[in-house]
């Protein structure tokens, strides 16, 4: 859990974050919390006005209170003027979006645009930090861009400082990280970055810029690979009447493997893993290496959604005209993020096949509606979603789903069928409660 940082004697800095999205808002707020003065800049005027009014555009536990606290303390401000933010700051973090293109490559136009505007506005020494997830060698391109448009001929340094935030626990991840990675090319920039992060007690890893950029993509791709391995193993368990929970538990006790990210289910989603795996494949290809291992990771992840749809079809025999209760829409618990959520593929297929979907999610109702539209009837509670349904399908592992009133569930459903994409419950216990229970990889 996040704890307020202890007082410290390290110098405070004036920092700017270009991009008030997920990474910029969380990281900037946390750096304000540890004592720095932070300006968040975004060209979306409506978003900045909402932030000024105290409205947070994303759901992240604890973030709203932390933003309000640091705004009140005068350490956190918002603006649409990039030039103003650059002039008032010593260190400028580029935290803009790097969305995937059709070919899998990251779209770096926002990064390039930010670098150019920084160069044109800066009139004193600046440290320019790539916080966005970017391909290796992006730092070199940022440096070239700043040199090209450096109107005032200022001195500057470029740094890579990748983020490792998990949606749903981002504040704790920032304040209590496994490591802080900083790619630098000289001691001057390294010293500034050490001082910025001094209150955060974690291993401080200094590398060259290219290595820091690779660490981010390599880390996320490796975690995605563990998930896909567990899901491929789950299919083998079903074919051999083994239990994936027992297999991965036995594996995870090996310290060389570890138990995290070995949970079988409906695959990974969100804004990071799908984008970063795809980008890393193209990064490797551009460098002359075919990363076929990661291609298979993507294939397995897609297959898990298809296999889960088959489970639903097998459990109901015919889905056309059936009413299906869905618990969970967000790609994971404790977020309202619907980007690449497995629920999208699953619900769109069920709707296409003629099923009626009654869905409930504690936070993602509005973001889901933007994606799924009228394919879903959005319910106000998990109990409301059950009324008159022919089965319950679980797609997100929200805490409030872990201990439902099973008597209410059974009486609300037309048939006591539960199809669990997150393996939240024990099959034997569910059988004792009178349910026909389907999960992933448990024989």
C-alpha cells in the first residue's frame, strides 16, 4: 500500500509533464506528492478544464484525493500552454500517447511534435525525459529533433525513464516500485534524475538510453509471455484432465519462475501489453530479428477469447435468444479502462449470435458504452444483471464479485450455470452449491 513519503533534504525541481493522460497524470501527481512543483500540460482544453475543476478523467484508486491534495498545496497545476510549461520547468517529461499503427509500429508523431515544441520554447538548460513507452533509439531521434529546432541554442540532455505502472495500483507502483530505470548519457543528467527520485526508496538503475528503452518493452513482453504460457498450459490441462491451478502453483514455487502472471483465463488486455508486444515484434524486425516467440504469444492470447466463447456456446448449446448475465467489462479490476478488453470480443460475438447481454461493471459502465454501445444492457448492480438470465459469465475479477450471495444468484438465474473466465471460484464448492460451473484449465 502507498504510504506518504518521509521528509527529505533532496532539492525540489520544477517539472513539466506533456500529456495529462494516464501516465502523465499519475506520475506528475506522485512527483508533486514527494515535493516537486509539477505542471501538467495537455492540448485537450476540455480535459484541462475538468482537471482544474477537480474532475479526474480516469478511474484509478486514490488518484482523485492525491490530485486535490497537491493542487491545494500549490505543487500541482494544469495548463494548455506547452511553451509556458517548458519555460517554467527544468525537467520536461514527454508522456504523450504512442498508439499502435495498423502495422504494429508505435505512432511517434506525438513524441516528435512534443520534442519540436520543447526545442522552440526552451530558452535555458533543460532535461527532456521520455516517459512514454517508445521503441529503442527514440531517444536519439528526440535529441536530433531538439537540435534541429533549438531556436535559442540552449544546452540540453535527453533521458529515458520508462514507467512500470499497473492500472488499479498505479500510485503504489510509483511510490514503492521494484526499480527506477533511468537511461542517461552523462553524469549531469544522472544527478538530476537521482535527486528527483531521492524520496522514493527503490533500486536506481542507470543505463544508456537505448537499454532503458528496451527494458520497458522487454519487461511487458515477458509478462505477456507468462500469461500466454499459462493459457496454453490450461488447454493442455483440459485435454489431459489436469488442474491448471495445481500445475501453476507447483511451478510458481520455483524461485526461478515465480507465481505471478501464471493465472489462466481469457488473456491479457489493456493499453500496455497488446500494444507493447506488437511494437516489440516490429522493433525486432526493424533491427533484423524475427521475434516469432512473441508472435505466438499474440496468437495464444487471441485464441483464449475464442476458446472461452466456445465454452459459453457448449454450456448453453444455443446462444440465440438466450439472456446472459455478464459480471465485469473492464480489462482488469480496479480500472475503467476498456482498451483491448477481452469482454469486447466475447460480447460482440455473443450479440452477433443473437444473445441478449445484461452486464454490470463497478466502474467501466460509461467507458464500455463508448465501445459496445447498445449491444449491452448496462445494469446498476451485479444482482440486477442476473434477473432472468440463462447463465452468468464472469469476465473481470472485481473484488465485489468474490463473495456473492450464491442463494440469490441461483434463484435469479433461469439455469444455475456459471462460466468463469477468471477462475475465481473452487469447482468443488460450486458443485456443492448446486451450480454447473465452467472455468479455464481445470480438467
